[in-house]
C-alpha cells in the first residue's frame, strides 16, 4: 500500500518562480490598464492566493471582487458543467473594465461560462487572466483567448498555491503535481 510520503505532491514551480511570474504579469496588466481602474474578478476558490499576489503587483488603481465557479467536484476530471454563484451586482460591473482571474485553464469551459455570465452585466470590456494554461488544451479549439497567463501548466493534476484536489493542498506555497496514485486517498 502506498504510504503518505510516497504520494506526497512534487514541486513543479516553486514559490520564488511563482512570485517572479506573477510580478511580471502584474506589471503587464498595470501597463495595459493604467488609466482604466480595472475590476479584477477572481474565480473562487482556486484564484484566491494568485489574485492576492497579483493585485499587489499591479501598481495602478484597481478593484477586486469575486465570483464562484465550480466544475470539478471532488475528482481530477471536469464534470463538464460549470456552476456559477456569488455574482457581483450588475451595477458593480456595468461600464467597468473587467479582468476575469482564474487559477488554471484546461478546456476553457469555466472561463467561457464566466465570460457569458459577466457579459450580461454590461461591462465596458472583459479581459481574461490565468496563472496557468494547460498547453495544447481544448480551450484553443473553442477560440477562447487568454490575454494574460503567468505560466504554461506543467503536465499532470496540479495542486498548491490555491489549487486543490477535493479542497486539499490549497495551502502549499509551491505549485505541485500529484502522483497518479493520489486519487486513491480521496474520499468521495
Ligand atoms: P476548465 O473549465 O476545463 O478550463 O477547467 C478549469 C477549472 O478546473 C479551474 O478553475 C480549476 O478549478 C480546475 N482545474 C483544472 N485543472 C486543474 C488542475 O490540474 N488542478 C486543480 N484544478 C484544476
Ligand atoms: Mg477553479
């Protein structure tokens, strides 16, 4: 039987590298949105650590709000549908330059659902931002454009720095990959 240490998450992008990547992205967003007071809309829960670091790397006026999006349940495979909850009010979004911030883009279904939802609130513009984008992932086929990305996602199911498996591992400072056998530890 696998022991806990055998199935420990393995570091793929350490905290220092994450910090440098997020700082680069923040500077890029600050330059592009200098006079627009963007509203960064973080997709909970996975973006909470990324967004906290990102806003501190944006040295122009900006505001923060959150939206809840869930598609994975307790496993490592998307359910295929996205539940959206806790929307900011329409008046908070109307006329604003919104940047949707998520932890990771895979199929792009989550970002697409967020875009469709926010569009109905009549923003001035919608930008897309993710810490990680899975390379060669299906989001490209749907024509989804990710305007700001910090990293191409390493292979495998990723946890840490806000990303979870069934709510575990969000607290890891590094971005890690789970060994394949780890799902056996998840209670469904
Ligand atoms: P998509 O809708 O297929 O693009 O998946 C994006 C969402 O699924 C993200 O907001 C994450 O919450 C979750 N997700 C996708 N891949 C991973 C992963 O490797 N680790 C943790 N969560 C993931
Ligand atoms: Mg998520």
